[in-house]
C-alpha cells in the first residue's frame, strides 16, 4: 500500500533530534524523501555540529528513503532558501515543510538579557519565516501546491518564565494564520492548494525534561502522524488551524474573535465614562491561564512542604 506521503519531498527543521527526528523518520516511512535541516546544537543553541543532521540522514537512507542534510542555522535567511532548494534541486519539488527546530533560554522577563530574547525569537519565529517564505515561493508555482506545518506551544498563550519563547510561539501562530490567509486567497483565484497549520506538541524530549510541574505528556512519535496528515493530500483542505498533539489526544484551538462591545455615549470615550461602564459591560474575561498558574503554584507549595 502506498504511504500517506508517497512521492512527496518534505523538509523538517530540527529533524535531527526530538520531535523533528521522529517526524523525519515517519515521513520517510510514509514514502517521502526528506531534507533533514538541523544545526545540531545544545538546548540553548550552543555548540553546533553537522553530525546530528548527518546521523538522521543515515538512518533515513537505511530505511530505504531519500534524504539530504542541511546543517545550517535556520535563523539565517539564506538557510531557509538552502533547505527548500535542497529538496527542489535533489528531487524536483518541495511538497511540505515542518518546523520544529527550537532552542530555550528561560528567564523571568525582568531578568532577561537582550541576547536571550534575540536568540529565541531568531530561531523560532524568524526560522519559521525563513522556511515558510522560501517554500511558499516555490509552492505557489507548483500545480500540486504544498503544506506548511509550524510548531508552536501552549505557551503561546502566556508563560511566566519564558516571555521570549511565548512571544515567539505567539508570533508563529500569527505568521501561520497569515500564510494560511494568503494561501486561501490564492486558491480562491484558481491557484494551487497550499495549507498552513500549527502543531502545539507535548512530548518527552530534552526540552520538556525540566518543566517544574507535572504535565500530560507522550512520545515524540505520537506527534508525527498529525504532521503527516496535514501534509498529505487527505489533509490539504485543513487550513489556518492550531492543534495540540499529546499522546493519544489531538485538540483544536479556538480562533481569536472579539467577544463583546461597548459604545461611547458621545463622540469619543472619556476615561471616566470607561471607568463607569466597563465593569458592568465588557468587563474582564476570566483568564484560564492565571487560574491554572494558581493551581500549579499551590501544588508546588504543597510538594515543597511535603519534601
Ligand atoms: N517537547 C515538548 O514537550 C514541546 C512542548 C511544546 C512545544 N515544543 C516545540 O516542539 C519543537 C520541537 O521540540 P523538541 O522537544 O523536539 O526539541 P529538541 O531540543 O529535542 O530538538 C530541537 C532540535 O532543533 C535543532 N535546532 C535548534 N536550533 C536550531 C537552528 N538554529 N537551526 C536548525 N536547527 C536547530 C536542534 O539541534 C535539535 O535537533 C520546538 O519548537 C519546541 O518549542 C516542544
């Protein structure tokens, strides 16, 4: 039986370790040729080595699929183009890109150094832009279109000790929705089918090792089937969605919309009128993340008290 990605050419950033590697191997098992784009760095982005990408390529080839390595830093604009060109030059097209490459530099906002902000935004957010931009430019000229699969995190909603990571992951959501809108507009004008979606995964990797509270988790291999589905012909009409994927669970996120409105009694609001009317009209939305934080902090305090 033909695989879900038979004959497709897929690039996976961060494809040498963790979730990216599990996806790269699974894509190969589903019939794809794979570009493994991995800088081979430590979790904070230091000590790059090409051995990580090369090792994954060797594993994929041993399974009988085509694979090439790009061991550059995905935050460099030209590396995005290099990754996409590797697929096009070697096999003739780029049918899907998956972007799990990532680093962590955790720090409370008030202590965060400029380079900690820059590095995380560069690898996650600009890394997505670099790959999406290069891939989209090719896909819009291919009759068969293609798929963009971004990697966000539930932390895109907010994070107490990872403001840089949270901001990057929120940016990836907006970037992906923008790509999806552009793709939809092209398709409405008779262009090829391109879809763009995000996965917010949770899986046991070095990145999730140090989370200071108990989390629902699973294995990197649990994430791969959703990435594959979104890039397959069967998933092509799914567009502009964010999916949590963890273990056996796949959940879809809501789309952001305005909820309630209040109108100025005169030509323009005064602060006093807002103070008077806001609490009894549009007020404040309950924030589930602050509620969750309260629950987790209470749990940590209990654990500490119990030794
Ligand atoms: N593991 C989880 O539970 C979890 C939870 C939420 C979100 N995520 C997201 O999923 C993605 C994958 O996470 P993971 O746990 O597999 O991480 P990981 O640390 O195991 O793997 C990340 C890979 O990205 C590569 N990489 C880092 N910087 C790079 C760069 N500049 N250019 C190219 N490659 C680079 C690394 O070499 C590594 O192979 C990340 O975007 C992460 O933020 C993971």
